[in-house]
């Protein structure tokens, strides 16, 4: 694991010391080399599916796809931020890149931690660079309010987790996270153990986020710069899903008095947030609410704890990470030219950017889980799992799928079709850099269609 950790950590001094003329070029090249190096982790061992196990780090079939996704997105975030940083002084550019590298390091630490306390410290450490990115490089004054929401939601929910993990660390000898799949703890059905179960899951339900605990997410997404939006949607939400998979497998049996309300909130949240998307006027807010809707499916699948559900959750998390990051990149290309995110003001961009319109169509189709996309594999597995649990859930998931298709088409038609406004007659053309970013989003989505088992977690 150190072959990825050490080069990623060295990105921080590199951002501060590199020659200004080659700063972005070297950072992108260096981070892409780290990404290619991380792909070697797909070479799983045959039996336990653990590798690189020691007292601090380990990887397995659950953490590896998320580590590779984190590494894959860093060079794309640097590329996408170039125009945003164009007018910034050199020292602020350096600080921005160093903050991104710090966030990347903490994310990899979180996904590879073999000890729950180290996992908790790394999990909380991701908050600091994310807050810096939102508050310093956000576009509007509301970014301070958004960062306060983000900070207090995360801190308030993670304090019960810290208490629960300290209790767990004192009372159980097996602290390797992966070993909880082999040696599960039995919780006696008492009120205190139900509270312990809820305390362990609350921080991750806020991070994923569960409907009702999601109010920080649209604010943070809307106010964050492009790199902040990409990392929030693609990776930070997946920290919640990863934590739920890790910790819920050891808390058996799940108390039904707490499990059923969470499942109901997750399923109801799919409908509610999808419906909110249909009346959004802000493009970034629409994409943010669509993330809450997709993550509702993931939460429901993880809580049910069946092999198909966990496999579907893993596939959907990776597929959604790439799709939502690509959608925010597209929203940013529109914003950089029109300086507005309001859907009513930006119409008919297909006439100005025909190739960009093709990207909009492809990525909206993957967002609505059109076959044969990996989004479809994940959603189908989750919907089948929920149907096997209670057949009536097919109504909620079916309606959610229908509304998802409706708002995806609405987003595409509102931005691409119609008559272009007279105030946008002279728009600068799209750059090769932007098409490269979108190609590097769509390419892994296309390749994973051929072998989705790489990101399935291999639960079956």
C-alpha cells in the first residue's frame, strides 16, 4: 500500500515547490502515474481476497475500487480547475493543489485503514481540506453558510461513532476491519445495544447522505468550486457507503425497530429527492439532489445485508461516482461560458457546442441507468434485493427509476434544446482539455461494462 501512499503524500511538497511554468503539467502527469500504479491492486489474492495486510493498512475487494476511483479523479480535478484558477496568484494555485493532494492522502488512508480508530481519524481528517476548498475557492458568499452546515452535520453525527468505536476497541480483540466478515459480533437485543448500533451508523448515514440528514449536501455542492463538487459527489459520499458496509457487517442482529425506519427513509427519499429534481432551477442543485436519490438505493441495499444487495451497492457507488463527477464537469463547462447555473437562462447550447451536447446525452443516459451501463447492473441488483425482501418496494423503486429518467431528460432538454438566448451569441469554444476530462470519465464506465466483477466487491 505504501507504493501509493508515499507518492500521493509527496504530491503536497511537489505542489508547493514545482516551477510555476510546469506546475499543472507535472501535477497532472504525476497523479496520473499514481492512478496507473493503483490499478495493480485489482490483482486480488485467490482465497480471503485481502492483500497488503499489516497492522495499519490493508486492501480487499471493497476498498480497492474506491481507492482506484479516488486516484483516478485527482488528475481530472486538477485539469477541471485550470480555468477556475487562471486569475489566481501563484501561491493560491499552489495552496489549492496542495489541499487537493492532502484530501487525496486522507481519502486513501481512510479506505486502507485496518484499525477502526485509524479509520475514524482519517474519516474526520477528510473534513478539513474539503472545508478549505469550499470556503476559500467557492464562488459566492453563501459558501460560508454551506461550510457551516457541512461542518456541524458531520461533527454532530461523528461524536456518537467515536464513543462507540472506543467502546468496541476496549471490549473486542479483533481490530482488523476485514476480519469482521469472518468473526461477527452478536449484539443482544437490549436498548443500550440498539443505541450502540445507531451510534455506529449515524455518521455514515449523514455522509452518504440518508434522506432527512441530507440538507448539507445541496448547499455544499452548489457553493463548492468544480474540484470540490467532483470530489464530494464521487468520493466523499462513498465514504458513507464504505463505512456502512464495514461496520454493519459486525453488528448482528440488526434491530428491526431501527432498521425499518432507515429503510423507509431511504426508499421514500428516492421518490422525494427525484421529485425535487423535477422542479429545480439551479443545475448544480439538480445534480446534487440526484446524488441523494441514488445513494438512497445504496443505503437500503447495505442495511438489508444480502450478498446481492451489497454487490449492487458497490457497483452503483463506483458507477455513480464517475457519472456524477462527469455531470458536474459538464455543468462547469456551461457555467464558465454563460456565468449562470439557472436552467431557464441557458437554452439551446447544442447549436453552440454540438460535441459537448453529445457528452451531455451519453452521461445523462448513464445517469438514468440505460442498458448496458454499469449503473443498470447496480440498480437491478438492488431492486431485486428489495423486491425479495418486500415485493411492494417494487412500486417505490419503479417510480424512482421513472422519475430519474424524467429529470435526466429534463436536464438534457433544458440545457441543449430550444432557442439560444441573444446574450450568449458569442460563446468561447470548448477546449480539448474539457473533452479529455469527459473522455476519462466515460472510458472507465465503458470498460467496466465488460467486467463489472472488478467493482462488485465479490460478496457472492
